[in-house]
C-alpha cells in the first residue's frame, strides 16, 4: 500500500469516526482541497461548477475521491446518492459539481454504514418522523420559511414530540439574522453556549452550514475593532475562523500591526496557512509560538497539521527531555532538509530564530558533511553550549564522528 493510499484511508476513517459516514464534500474540505467559503458561494448559486474552485490539480482531487470510494466499498459501506440545492431554495434545480459526468457522480455519492439511519419511528409516529427530518433538512439548507412551516405542522400533529422544543429554538433563532446586533459579547456567549451546541447535537455536520450566517453576522459587527488580548475572541478573525473562511482569517489577522505578539492571532494565522496550502508559513508560526510563548506551545499537539502533531507527541516523550522552545530545532534534526525548505520559501523572514535553531539547521543539512572539519567542530561546540540536551539528540541521530 502506498503512503497516499494510507493517508486517504486514514482521512476516510476520521470522517467515519466523527460523522458516522463518508461524504466526498467533507473529504475535500478536510484535506484542504476546497475552501468552505467557496462551497458557500456554490450553494448560494454564485458559481456553476464547484470543481473549478478546487485547490491544485483537479486530476489529483478526482484521484483522491476515487481512492476514497474504493476504500468505502471495501469496507462494505452502502452508497447513497446526494443532492445539493441552492440554499434557501429547496425546490429549485439541483446543483452540479462538475461538467464531467464521472467526476460529478463521484462527488454526489456518499457512503454510510449499513442501517445507518436513526430509528426515530421507535419514539414517534411516521408523521412526526417525517416532519422532524424535514425541519432538520430545511435548517441545514437555510430554508427558514420551510422550516417554520414544518415546525407548525409538528406542533399540530405531534405536540408531545421530544425534539419539538429544541427544533423550535433553532427555527426561531434564524429570526435574529434579520435584526440589529446590539451586544457583541452577549451574542458570542449565546452562540457558543447555547445555539452552537444545540445545532451540533441536532444537525450533526450540517450544523456548520446552519451556523455560518450567525458567525458572519457577528464578524461584520466586529469589523474594524482592534484586537484586545483581554477578550481575544471578540475579534473578527475569530468569527472568520469559526465559519472556516481561511483567506479572511489571514486578512484580518495581518491587519493587526503586532499580530505576531499575540498568541491567539498566531494560532489563527497558522491554522489558516495550513488550510490554504501554505505549510511552511504555518510551521513558521508554530515555531514562533514555541520561541515567544512556550507555555502555549502544546497547542501544536491539537491544532497543527497531522505530521507536526505526531512530531509533537514524539518530542514530549524524548529522553533527555527538551524544553518547548527547542521543538523547532529538534524538528530540523528529525527532518533533514526542512531548514532549507523554510529558508527557500521565505517563511522565516523577520522571525530572528534562536542560534540553536540555526545551528541544527546547518548540522542537519545534507551539505553538512562538506563543511571543513574545524567549521563542523565549531558548530557542534556552540550547539553543546546552547543546549546540552539538544546536542545529545543531535549526536544520537547524526553520530559523533
């Protein structure tokens, strides 16, 4: 099995674990092939073909979906045809993903575990089941008028339905999108503590589509307000992150003059760069977090790309132990050639890395063996003085000859 096949299988496994099914749309989003903001434009009817907005070579995206389909079929998952409508207009034409028929069918087929559908009819009659499913579909499709109509039908036909109260909260919340926003802090607290958990519980993955307009409304209200470290989430960049508009996150973060001096903004910038296929810049952000804010470096193990998360886990188990600021330098020992890649892309420009980082970059370089003996010895001596534990790990990996 190739490494590419293994990565695709792991990605599908993650979706099955998190969502209980595999959907091509979610795979493209998770793998950074598609931006949620572009998906929103497609669902809003602003673009005809979604495949034209994919990152990179479309043939690679097609191969990704083909590999995922093969793995899903090998797992014995059940294929189901998906249909996407323009948001808020369920009765209109179906949206197309690609003018190429096979690519379009790939995208519009999801794979579920056998008997994956919830057995709501065990708890309510068939009419109630149909209305609940219709309300959930309408909310996910941002068709608030239809959701209101179906909710009234549920009140009339099944007033004792156990989901009625929660559904009413989601439907009535949509009315706030049309009104003024008077208290941004209170709105954010309500979104995070009440609406978002409720939406996730009822809508599952469709909660992202339902909640995006609420995040956008608050983002617009905070537009132009400077970052306040005492209230880090009351900044437009946080709301852009919640709705996965990664390009917007970069713009809003970089608009702050001293953004690299604020850990939350560094986090957001790193995550956005990762999703926008700028891995070197994302890694440079994580390096800076280690150097300037070592007490927050553990975020790498949660938020960085899978490769760096795995490296962080390995780093945390090293013996002798290394302090958090040494993680970037240790990475250069773990991945020879990484320093040259960071330098070549300009990701380190203006960051003023510590001397130990530069020394590890030089000593781990494939060209280190060509250094004159005295120069090599001098670099090793300086690394030993800078960080004896790091020097020990260098010797273990590259030898003492």
